[in-house]
C-alpha cells in the first residue's frame, strides 16, 4: 500500500512539473494577444481561464453575433421549436467543450466573490435550480467576453447587469 501511494505521488509530481513547463511555454505566446489581458479583467477569469478562452476562441470576428458565440460556447440550449412548441433537441455536443468549462468555472468563481453576480445567481436559482442559474451567469460572462474581444475594451459590469446598482 505504501509503495502504491509513493508511486502515485511520484506521478503527480512529474505531471505537475510537466504542466509547469507547458504553462511557461504558453504564457509568453498569450501575453501577445490583446484578448488575454482584457479577459483577465472579468470577475472569475484568471490566468488559466483567460488563456483557455483566448486560445479556444481564436479570431472573434468569425462570430457574427453574440448569439453565435454563446452557442459555440455551449451556453444556450439547443432546442428545436416550431410555432412555440418543442419539436426536438438539437446537437447538444455541438460547440467547444473547453469554452463551456471555462465559462462555468468563471461563473462559479464570480458568484462567490462578486455581490451582483451572487444576487443574479440567487434570483435565478430561486426560479429554477442552481445549475441552470450558474449556466445563465456563465452565459452572461460569455456575452461580456464577446463584446470585450470584439470592441477591444475592458470588462464593464454595468453591461452585464444593466440597471443594477452595486451593493459593495
């Protein structure tokens, strides 16, 4: 048992070393991207998530609207409707799973550390459930990120929650 634990710790240590080498190689490449620094201004998005989002998104101009981007990020449902009635579901696996993960991670962080994000999440989860509320917050962050990358601006919380007053 002790030998098995020691070998597992050695593997973890080796993997951590390799991850550090990869991160050190990627960071200088990402620092050249204007999106990288802009994304770090969003609540919940740090170094790793901003690298993931910037690199997985690629050229933002390939998304003609914010709806196309949020759909690619798997932040919206893929439901087929006709005349207001559900006719089936679309391809749920369509889009980028890494962007979906990144925005969910950002939403989880934002709801813990920002009062407006927490208030939005609490209101939404009172109507549905916590997972859907977190997904909705992630969608709002994805929309904000699209506008930031498209317009080359920094994060503005008033664009994410228009009309809400800051409680901090």
